[in-house]
C-alpha cells in the first residue's frame, strides 16, 4: 500500500512545515481512500502553547469542523501530517501512541527551516510499531485521475 501525492500538494505541505519552523505544524491529508490518492492538504493551526517545538495540539472542535468540511466536499480523510523541526521524519513513541489504524501519518523533517525529508507511516494492527508507507508523487491531480490511478 502506498500514498500518492500530487507535487502541488506536497509543496503546500512542505511550505506549511517551513513557515511554522521552529515549531511543529499539523494538518489533514484528504482525498480518495480507495485509490489512496491525496488530492488536498488541509493545514491546521498548532494550538500548543508550551512545547510547540516538539508537540502539536488541535482542539477536538477545530478538528471535527475541519473533517466535516472536507467530508462535505466528498473527500475522505486519508490521514494527518506534522513536522519534526530539526529532527528526522521518523515517528516517535508519542506519534505511535496517538495514531489510529488505517490512516497515513506523514512526517516532514525540517532542518534549519528547510524541509529535507518526508516519510509516511501506518500503525500496525497490534499498535507495537508503525510501518513505512511509500509516497508516490505525480505532477498534478488531473494527470493521476486521467491515467486511471
């Protein structure tokens, strides 16, 4: 299983991560769950007042409203993304403990203000670890859809 991201959406994700540096950023990955195609990156605001450099927080109400708006447009929630300022794109125990099954968790490593690596992870059924998920990029959404996926 892999996650497909159009270059423009990956660029938005990287831009969000770089703009938020040296703090973590967070957002939703939306698209078509059957094709595992991420047609939209939906940035959220990190509401964490303390430890924003290594943790993020989004209120339940804010997250629910964002997810409802995405689903009202006919898109599925494929997962979530966040950044790791000055750390690798490897998931942490905290990331694993807060992950849900069947979703992608994309982590962007931002070193000195520049996005340098992006990785996606999926929680194992027994919650013991997260498996790497390949990320495939395509030039844009119309190219992917017209090729039949």
